[in-house]
C-alpha cells in the first residue's frame, strides 16, 4: 500500500472502533484490527507494528476508564507494569529472529481449556472473592505480567483471554479481571511497540486513523462494560475466546 485512500480510511476507522469496543471488555480486538490492516495492503511486519501502535492508544483509553471507575487494583498491577513492558519488548525482538508459528497448536489447546473451564464453572467471575493481597498473589500476578507480556510481544493471539482468566483464577470478578488485564496488556503493548518502532515496522498514517477510532471504541466499550457489570462481560469473554479458537484453527489448517 503506497497511499491511503478514503476507502482504506473508512475500513480502518470502522474496524478499529469495533475491535477496540471488544478489546476493552475482554481482549481479542486484534481479530478485527490486524486483518483490517492486512486488507488495506500493509505487509505483515508493518501490520503487526501498526496494530501495536493503534492498540497502545486503545489500551491507554480503556485502562484509564477502568482505573477511574475503581476496577484496577493498582497496588497489585502497578509495580509489575515495568516487567510487562520489558518482557513484551524482549518477545517482539525475538520474534524477528525466530518463527513464532510453532506456538499455534499449544495456544489452540490452551484457548480450548480456557473456554471449556469458563463454560463449566457457571459462577466463575460473577462474584469477586479476592482477599487482601498476599506475597503469593503478587508472585502469581508477576508471572502473568512476565509470561503473557513476553507471549504478547512474540505471538499475541489470545493474550486478552489468558490475562482475564489469570485474574479470574486469582478471585477477581469479570469486570475487575478485565480492568487489571487491561493494565498488564497496556504494558505489553508499550514494550512491543517500542521494539516495532526501533525496527521501523510502524505505518503511522494508517496507525493514527486506526488508533483514533480505537480510542472511541475503547471509551465506549469500557464504559458499557462498567455500567452493565460482570454478567455482561462473561458471555462476551466466552464468545471472543471461541472466535480466537476458530481463527487459530483456520490458520493452523490454512482454511480460507
């Protein structure tokens, strides 16, 4: 793609809004935003970098909404933010040296487990049961920040689902899990974006159009989720996780 056309801009704007609306609740917006960038003609490397650029704008917006509504345990995730940034930057650097496709079967199995467990545990995430912070809780959250930060920079699909599930298992309800997940996801976006900028893999004109529309989508989606509560977020989480599973199956078997 040499120059953005009006048609390209409309595709990116609509795709960005819808992607961020979904992403600000349970993650998975890359299912829409990344294909939109590829559809308008960006090569894969530039699409990944540009998607991180726009995704960072969206993540800042949704994080701010959840923080202002009191749905972020800042004492827990705040100190771990730098770990997520560094882990993601490392993952994004390594992905330029090694192919990441070998992870796809493993990620597919993990996503199926996440979806099945959520469907089986009918009350998962509907009532918050988190207790006062303990060293164990902090250590487990640090593993989330490092492990999924690296994964997001290196590969990416399903990061939102894995982060939300991690906080659900720690005892948060769906809404608080989404807020804390958005915080660590912002860290991984920042780290990966720094690497993509360093290697010149960001198309800023497309990124700004996509990013501004994602800011609006993130603002709308996060406020809607906060207003509706955990019972609204749960079915979206299951639906988006199933869509990511379908996408990974299609790519694994080269369908479509």
